[in-house]
C-alpha cells in the first residue's frame, strides 16, 4: 500500500481514477451529507496536540457544558433540512458521565420519534455499559477515531493510549452499534504510519472512515505544522479507499483548508462529507455542497423511513 503514497505527482489523477472505479462499484454516484453538532465545547482535560479544545491548547474557543435537549433536537431538524443522511452529536472531554448519557439518550429518543435521520455520537472513551445504553436509545453509530498509527500515537497524545481507543471501539462493536473510526493526516506521521492505520481500520472492519486533514489552529501544539498539499491529500484519500473498498469514506475536517477549490473532486474517492462546519472551525455550506454535487452528477442519498424499516 505504500506504493500508493509514492505515486509520482504527474500520475495522481490516474490514481484518483482507480479510486473512483472502486467507489463507483460499491456506491455508484450516491453521496451522503453529514451535519455535526458540538454539543459540549472545550473543557477537555486531554492533551491531544491537534485539538483546539484540549488542555494543551490556548485557542480561546467557545466553552460550554452539554447543551439542553431542545438544542440537540433542533440541530437534528436543521440537519434534515440540509438533506443530511446522518446527524453527528459530539461532546468534548475524556468520556461521558452517566448524566451525560442519560441526557443524550433522551434527546436521541425524541429525535427518532420525529425525524428520519441516522444518529452518530462522538463522546470520547466509552464503557461497555454506556455503549449499550446508546444503542437502546436509538443511536445508530459511534465515532471514535484512531487518528494515527499505534507507533505515532504517543507523539500526539499523552493522557490516553492507543489501546484505550481500541477498547472503546470493541465496546461499541459489542453493543451492536456501527463503528465510525478515522484519522487525521498531516500531524508529522510517516508513510508507514498512514499505511499502518489504514490496515488497522481494515482489520477492525469499521463501517465508516472519516479522513481529517490537519487544520493547524493557532494556539495548539501543532499550530506550525504545514505538511499537506492537495496532491498528497488525494494520495491519502486513494489509499484509504483502495484499502477499504466497500466502506464509507468521508471527507472531514480540514478538507476545505488543504484541498481548496479541488475539494469537490475528493468525492471521486470518498462517498460522504460534512456540511456547515466542524467542531470549532467553519466548513462549506449545505447550499454550496448541494450545488457542486449536482454539477458533478452525484445524487444525495437521504435517510428515509423505508431505510429504517429495511434495517429492522
């Protein structure tokens, strides 16, 4: 797989065409949109070097506790209006408390009664019990990224381990939830690290792989990192598509910054993307995203009631 990353720059578009052939085989021209809610911001004791909400950052981001249920439900309505397939609820912190889980489960139950949309939660480290409660409430998927290889992980985080993340993924899978697990490229990792984490995700048989491209935010330990170019990003996209051909691959944080005007072309390797911003940084609007998807001939796949019936 390392040969994919070593593709000469003049042949990158041939590589993207190969990724497109695989993407088209499994997903056709369907594309999924996701909307993300930062339901608790900042206030995190972890020291992740890439994160604007961590204890290691001096970014001045907005800090607030878990938002009320009404705001979480309202966010789901906005996601449905954007024709999102999935609504992603994220909270900062090492992991949720029992009270957090109870509040989130109440919000999810209310959403499911009203709106045809899948729900993903990104809540940090999860116990087996918390994962079971989320499943029972109607959560469809949990996100918990590996972020990088096991070798490189200590370079970006010292307050929890790679093994801690693997344990959370196992708890999520055991509970019967879909697993969303991805990476952040551009943190100083090597080609071998990228290949290792692509292989790890294949071995873990995750359902969805969000590809984040480091947006080096001032005030974070990685503020000075500038390792990415658009062509390098397309090599990474192709690597993860070809290594995990039948999985959902998502264009995620930092793609606007690192791909620029070429970002729409990432959908020839990936098959889903975020709209209306990320946790603490802005992103492309739903309106602009729908326009470029239409121009490129993609069909937005919405989450409809019959999909839930089929899944049941």
